[in-house]
C-alpha cells in the first residue's frame, strides 16, 4: 500500500514540526512549510502531494490565500484541501472562498485522512 503524501501548512514553526511528527508517526509522508504560502504553492506545483492540510488557527487569511493559489492552477486544482482548526467565522469565510474543501479538528485529522 502506497503511503499518502501530505503537505502541511501551519503558520507556527513549533506547531508545524509537532503536527508533522504526529502525522509521520501515523504512517504518512509529510512535507511542510510554516512561513511562506508562496513557497507552498511552488512546491506543490513541482512536487504534488496527495492532500494539502492547512491550519486555520493562526493567520487564517494566509491559509485561504495559499488554498486559493493551489486551486487557481490547472495542475494543482484537483488536490484535496483539508482545513484544520479555526473559529466558526473563519471556517465560514474559508468555505465561501474555497469551495469543495474539507474541515476538521486536529483531534480528527487522522480519521479524515483515511478517506484519501
């Protein structure tokens, strides 16, 4: 069975490393970025992931813009995007701007990833 390749975007280096480690320990291949959404887009464009996971707890506008860039390109628009965390207001804004994405909590991320 092929391992799922995840690109993880959190805007806190400490959180990114912690969450990447948890996902790797669960058997996933994880690439990540915690500073530059443009770098996320460039990396995914050249080395596509199976799923992109974007944290909405910090800098949700950065997460939305990163997702918008991914969805705007023909070669990356079909990659599933999962948003994690965030308050209700930011989830609603994100759902309006980035249709066909999934939302979950950090405690449920592994169960949603089994669907991919």
